[in-house]
């Protein structure tokens, strides 16, 4: 059983910053890819950023250069530093963990990020 616990969402003005955190607990291998997806109302859940256990990162074009994903492997935690936030970044953000060599996906419950003046 893998549990992902997210924190750090909230309301912020355009141009502001937020930092999301997601801690993995339970029976999970540390050989994994962790990432963040977001889903706005009426839209599909889309990948925002991911990070391999070896540190390799990937970003959606819409956030590249503004946001940074990082991880602490010892703490089984992934972070998403979101700078220069825009109203179109408003969505529910979900943490994801995929063990390497599997098609399993574990999800967090989601945390709301609202960018509004």
C-alpha cells in the first residue's frame, strides 16, 4: 500500500509563488519516477513535471523556466516550486508515483492551487 500525502496549495496572486510537497509512505520502492499533474475543471489531467530517481527532470512547455521540481530520495518526498504563477495555472494538483519497470500509478488526493487577484 502506497500513500502520497500532498501539501502546499492555496490562493496566490498572479506573479506569486507556491511550493507543493508530496511525501510517499508505505510499501514502495525508491526506484521510481515522481511527478505532478494538474486538472482544471472540465479538462484532462495533464503532466506538469516529473523527476526520475536519478534526478532527470521533464517539464510541460507551459511551466518550463518558471517552475522547478526536485526530490529528496531519503525522505521519499518530491517538491514543486512554482514561481511567476498565472491565472491559467489554477487547477487541482495531484502527486504521482510510478515504480520503475511497472505500469502502476499511485496518486495523491490532490491539492487546490488558485491564482487570482
